[in-house]
């Protein structure tokens, strides 16, 4: 995934909604399964099996993740394909967190290795 120098398009409210959607162990597990699956995504059945979450619980979690823009879904005939993780949105979320990294460090500490 390529890093860009563009500013994050997320505002504080949108970022908070994304983090709220990730505030469940099960939703985080679902998203991680979709990230691992890659851009082709998974069927809802395969996703549930791999994440260990099924039925109405999975539907509920997918609805919240989708509303936050973190996953995409599509229909393929009768099958629902979870088109996987919305990588651009996760990139925006990372940029939101890191865009002002170390901005308040005074000049004496700039340039030093922090890790």
C-alpha cells in the first residue's frame, strides 16, 4: 500500500465513529479477517466461519463497520460478498492519528530517534 502526502480527509467526528466501530473485539476480529483475505473479500458465510461470528451478530457487526466506512459489501447473485476492508479508509484513519506526530516537540528534541 502506497503512502501519500495528502492530508487526511477524516475529521474528528468521523475518526471517532471509526474508532467506535472498532471498539468491539468481535468487530476488530471481523475486520482483521477481511484485511487478511485481501481485496477480493469473502462471502458472508466464509467471513463468519473464519472470524467465529455468525448469523445476526455478524450482520450487526458488518452494518456498524460498513456505516463507519471500514468495510464494503456487494451482492453477487444471491450471495453477499464482503468486498473486504476499505483500505483507503483505514489509511485515512492512520493518517488522522499520525499527521501531527511530534509537532509539539521543541527544537532541542527534533530529529532524535524515539524508538
